[in-house]
C-alpha cells in the first residue's frame, strides 16, 4: 500500500514542492515546527532510512544538503537543522528545519499552521535557490 509520501510524489496528494530529481523529492511539512520546515524523501518506498543501500543513503543526504543550502539562502535563520525520526510515516525521510537556537528543533511543541499563500511563497523562495 503506497504511503502518503508516495502519493505526494505521484501527485495524488497536493504538496508544496521545493525540489525534485529522478530519485528524490523535497516538500514543505504541512505541520511545521518552523516556517520552511522541509521533508526530504527518496521516491523509492523504503520504510526506514537505514534500510537504504549505501548509494541510496548517500544520494539522499547529498540531495538534502542541496535543499538545506537553498533553505539557508531563502529563510531568515542561523542554520538548517537535520533530524531523522521516522515514526510518523513508514517512508524514509529527513526533516530540515530552519533554526536560530537548539530549541527550534523541538518536535513536541505545538506545530504551526501557516496560511497556504505563505506556504506557497516559502516553497517558491526555497525552490528558486536550489543550485
């Protein structure tokens, strides 16, 4: 059964796409911990990040780096934090979160609810900074 992330990649569920290549997809988290919180996934359905082959894992991390560098240019933040939790959706994914302090990476705090127009603008600003 396809995961919600596979349905996003297939276009069956709308998303705020930030970047895509033949093997990966990056989109804004709809329940962000900070504006610009982005999810980076392999298009291939693999439940657990560390079940990816070495090549797949390395390629995903390099794609995430490209997205993080674009986020840093597009968003007002000190750094881009990276987290792998992997329990919410059974599809390997990396959280990239704009941060100014360590507590900005708190996944237990109340999630934000941003206006769709703001989400679209954030996604567009990140996308145009992809190198």
